[in-house]
C-alpha cells in the first residue's frame, strides 16, 4: 500500500513547516512563489503546500542564492537544468531504441 508520504510529489508540508526545516523566513518562500521560482500547490483554503520535491528545489535555490545569484538567475539555472535533463532523457531513450535511430536531432 502506497501512502501519500511515500510520494515525493504529494503536497504535505505547510509554508511554516518548510521555513522551519530549511531555516529561512516564510517571506522568502512567499517571494519564491511570487517570482515563480518554486510554486507550491494551494490547499482548498488557499494555503501553500509543499512536496518533498519542492522542498529540495527550495534548498537548491538557497544554495544558488548564497553563491550570489539573483532569483531571476536562479530561475534561469533551474530552467536550463530541467531542459538538459529532458534532452539527456530523450537521448537515452533514442539510444535504447537501438541502432539505426538518428540521435542527431
């Protein structure tokens, strides 16, 4: 039996819980949402709810901002990382499909 807690994408954590876990102000998390860097889902009552995957993303944002990146720069880095992963996955799939498959584009 799979429980919601087993799902990395299950939005189980409140903004206050995430702020406490990561040692950041709630306002920082709100700003990430407003700037569309990390956008948590909203509960029916409008409360932000974070998944484990989003918490890891916030931690990555914290690391990048500590290195001097702006939130706009962080958003760009995260977008590029996602695009690279997508391309790597596509290439891996094409290679699995076997010889004779054009992987050049």
